[in-house]
C-alpha cells in the first residue's frame, strides 16, 4: 500500500538558497529583511506552490492506487491543508531565522542576483512544471539518452555537479525519512484495537525498498538535470560546477536540505494520520 508513497512527494532538486546575516542592530529586523529578500530572489513562493500542487496530486493518486476512484472534497481539503504553500513559506522563514548561517554564505546571494543566477532559478521552476507531465518526463529521458550516447563529456560535467551537491544521496535519504514519518503517522493513529507496526518493522519495510528507491531517484535526478541544464553553455556549466564546489554553496545546501527534510517529514506524518482516519471511516 505504502510503496506508492515512496519517492512520490519529495523529488527535490532544489537550487541552493543563500542568506546574508549582518551583525548590526536591530538584528531581528535585519534578519527578516534578508530572509524576505531571498524569498523574492529565489522565487520560493512559486516553489512552495509547486510543492503544494505536487503533494495534493500525489495524495489523490495514492487513493486511486487503493481503488478509490472518487475523491471526497474533505480529503482534498485535508491535502491542501497539509501541503499549504503559505504554511511552508512561514515554516521555512522561521527555520532560516533560527540558523546563524547568514555571514557564512554572504557571497552566494550575489551569485543568484546575477543574470546567470536568475536564469538557474527560472530553469528549475520551469523544469519542475514540465516534468509533472508524462510528455515532459519522456522528453527529459530522451535528452538524457542523447547526452549519454552523443555528448558524454557534457554529461560528465552534469554528474560532477550532481555529486558536488549530493542530489542523489540527499533525495534518497529524504524520501526514506519521509516514508518513515508516513508509516509512523499512520500506525500511531490507528485505534488501539488495530494491529500496529512496530518502528523496527517500519524501518525494515523501508530499507527493503532502498535499492529501488535509489534506482528511481537516480533516474529522476538525471532526467531532471538533463532537461534543466540543456540550454546552458559550456562556460555556464563550468561556472555552476565551480560554484557548487564552494564552501558557501555546500553550507547552504546542507541548510536547505535540513529545513526541507523537517518540513517534508512533518507533512508525511500528518498525511499518515489523515490516511489512517480515512481508512477507519471506510474511505480507503
């Protein structure tokens, strides 16, 4: 039942997001100003809306996989609540304010305010939207195959960028953590007289799917990257690779993954709770 959930929600190729922290007073006001600046520069509101759309669509599809072709408005409303872009926005901003990384990544915000940086942000959002359709996925796979057979040197640069940013490993761990949270939310929300899975059993089920998860994530990352970088020049690709190797880039990458994972795990737990409730009501 839950294998469908694995990997669906959290294919997250997220461009590194950077904050500036000025050690002047008033600190709180300055921090909020910088966070708001980043939200605008990196089009985070648009990103969170895309994540909301993907989460709701996947939640509906999950019930279809369980033979529930008709979706109740109550279920759809619950999905919109769980994946609210406004809630995600506020959570993200609050978490950024808690982390004192601003000074360490000050140079990176300048990168994303350049013409090239803005191009990367735009490309990522466009790619997410296109890959939601089967036609878009097929096109991305076609581009990847063309790279593999006809432009292997260019593909090697893609792979280096992927490696520097830990895209595959981060996506695998994020997916498995989110799946664990879903199982926990579901199992702990069942009535006491229902059979519940022990946490050890849940973890065992998730690790059983680790190889398949890694395979699917690798394919997704390569397809996404192939489409996302298709219009970049050789110089731009090398600039992106150099940037990905920088300490600010790596610091920010870790920070963003940490925040997103916290958000995704919370959403997954709540989805598990909602699914358990729906199951008890005879809706799944």
